[in-house]
């Protein structure tokens, strides 16, 4: 006799079915729970100061601390080289190491070369110049090509005689009125930029274009324009409200900034057009581009926004490096002397340095690299944005995140640049033939930005820097100023905040090196 198992149900089929269904349900619930957990786990953003939201405290960080790059570098010691935080709805990812900036902004440039959308930038009409347009906009590639054509290596060389003339005038001003070196350096760079891009001859500090640019720059560096500082960048719908509803301070800022951007873009551009119509134009960037066939209104607008960005970016960046150069020469007389000896041995004393000397002056080249490393003119470069979801070392970086390259942290990373606060051009020179690897990475790979957004005026910047630095070394000694008690004034090594950071005001003595140097400065061929 075969006994049925005691647990055999009367109705086999329905009980099995019910149990199976319950089983599937349980497995399904567990599986989806695990899947959701796994997905959440795998979508962990880079670590960072969580709960750091836009609050009165964070507002003071964004708007208060001037050297925010140092704040970020301190956070990177806690959270790692890639950290993130939120400001309202903005995801902000800060990159603090050479590896991270290279891996993401150079190697993955295809998706990391956009600019973050910003309602405040749009409201202030700053969204059209090349520095702000999206990498996905059709005008981006043509604008970059145009900039390369006009102020790349070949294009810059066309302006060399004008650049040398402006440096000569700079030397004359430094000799006759050394105390106002900041104004003279600024004027020299403004002359060079305005001539190269608009063909406009800036005559003096009182020139109306110098004033327009000066006002524009002050606002650029205002804490108002710091990444994450604006509530409406997180809630762009608010940009449709009348601006007075954002408060009097914001309303005034937006109104003034809009007018200032308009002036920067339109006034010099219209001046060049009128010169062309009158048949008198220097072969500037604008004149060259407008003289091409088939320039339609769209193309004309692109030209206007490329040169506008070059004007905006090209003056105070170089000025920053030149001021850091003077400060470092004053504080490091032995480095100054060594550089002067190199210039003397290559250039001699009967002419000023010229561009072809550059390759024969390795120490001066290294000195300029060290100036750029010691204080990058744009310590946080310009923010990028990522155009699709991405992972980096298991961290999830959400599409649209704002990416902040902390250039200052990279150039002050002890593992790459030992004793980062020491000014030492020898970092880039091989100490001996056997010790080739001792040379540290060229900071120009970081300070001029990354990937498809790398500085569009890099070559022009390097040429103007070389001519100014080298000509000053050839003709002047820079030393500490003496106060009325006969005591040397030791300057603070301190820098302004903002997108483009420069040494805070300081004093120094700038004296011609010899009678021969005076003759050289005064001699007009
Ligand atoms: C020492 C001098 C300079 C430094 C350190 C510097 C640095 C930079 C940096 C960090 C960026 C952002 C790159 C990025 O987003 O990754 C940039 C962009 C730019 N720079 Fe420079 N710059 C200098 C001089 C100049 C000069 C002289 C010009 C013009 C003649 C210029 C024109 C531009 C333009 C147009 C952009 C925007 C490029 C874009 O968004 O596609 N810069 N620069």
C-alpha cells in the first residue's frame, strides 16, 4: 500500500500555486529592494560636507572668505581630492588634484567641457561671450576656431611690433613714475589687447575704454558672482520675476552688470566697424574677420562675442601674473639676480629682449612658470559642467553638475610640488643630466584651464608675459621700499579674492640697473 504523504493537500494544484505566487512575490519584493539599494549605493556622489546647504553660514563662505580655493583645499584633506556639496539644487563637484582634473576635464573632455547654466549670468547678459556659451552650441566650435586663427601662435606674431612698442612705453613709465607700477602694467596690457583685437589705440589711463573695462572687472570679482552664491541659479524660473523682487542689492547688481556687459561688448566693436567704414583700420582680429566673404549677421555677432571675451579675460590675468612677478622678485633678490645674469648673457646690454631670445633663456622661462604656479591668476579657473551622468572612481557625478577645478590646490599639492609656498624656478629645470625626473610638472598645464575650454588666449598671454618680464629684468632692479625711518617695508604676500585674483596692494622700489639701461629705455630708433 502506498501512503500519501501527510502534507499532501486535498487540492494539490491551488495550494502549490498560492505558495508559488507568495514565494515569487517575496522574492520580487526582496529583489527590488536590493536593486534599489544597490542603485542608490552606486549613485553615491563624491563625499563632501553633507548638509552644507545654502544657509547664512554657507552664504558667508561663498560671499565672505576671499581665498575660497584654500577653503576647498582644506576640505579636500578631509573628504579626498574629489568632493562635492550642494547649494540648494546645484550639485557642485570640486576637483583638487592633478589626476582628477586630467582624468575628467582633459581625458573626458567630450562630456566635461560645457559651462553650467546660470540664471544670474543670463540675467546680466553675460551668457553670450565665448567663455560662457555652451560647448553644445554650434557657435562654440566656430568661435574657438576664430580665436585660434587670430590669436594663436601665427596670429599673435602679427602683433609683435605693437607688443614690443607697448613694452617700451611700459619701461619709460616705470622709470619716470615707478610708484604707480600697477597702473602702468595694466595700461600696457590693455594697449596690447585693444590693439590686437579692435585696432584701438589706448593712449592713457583716462581712456574711456579703460574706465569701462575697470568698472566691469570690479564687478566680476565681486562675491556676488561666486559659484553657488545665487538662489535663483537653483530655481531659474525666478528669473522671470521683475528683478526688484529679488531685493534692492540684487536688483542694483543685475542692472549695473547688464549695462556694463553691454558696454564691454558693443562700444569698442562699433568703434572698429566705424573705422573700417572710414577706410582706416589696423589689421586687428575684428577687422580681419569682418573682411572675410559672406559675413552674415550671425557671424558678425559671433565675432563680437569672441573678442568681447578676449578683452574680458586678457587684461587682468596677465596683470595678476606681472604683479606676482614683481612681488616675488622683491622678496627673492638672489633669484632676480640669477635671471638678470641669464638675460645679460644672452641679450647683452645694447638692445631689449625679443621673442626669439625665449628659447635661450631657460631660467627666465622657469621663473615665469613658477610665477604662474605660485599664484594662478584664476585660482579656480572657470567652472565646467558635465553633459551626461558619469562615474569617477565609483563616485556618481550627475549630469549638469557644476565642476570646479581647484587650480590653486593642484599647484600647491605637496606631493607634486614639495614646499609649495617656496618660490623656486629650479622646480622645472633638471638639476643634473642624471636627474631628469626631478623636474616638476609644468604648471601651465593647469593654470590655463582644461580640455576644449583651455584658455583661448594662452599663446598671446605667454608672449606678452615673456616680453614684459624679460624687459623689466634687463633694465630694472626691484627691491623693497624704504620707509621714512630708513627701514625696509616687508610686504604681505596676500591676494585678492574673485575669479581673477591679484596681489593686494604693495609697494616696491623699481630703479634702472645702470646708465646703459636708462639709455636703452630712452632710445627711440
Ligand atoms: C596669464 C594669463 C592667463 C591665464 C592664467 C588664463 C587662464 C584662463 C583659464 C583658467 C580659463 C578657463 C579655462 C577652462 O574653462 O578650463 C581661460 C579661458 C579663456 N581665456 Fe584665458 N588666461 C590668461 C590670459 C588670457 C588672454 C591674454 C586672453 C585673450 C587674449 C584670454 C582669453 C581667454 C578666453 C576667450 C577664454 C574662454 C575660453 C572658453 O571658454 O572656451 N586669456 N583663461
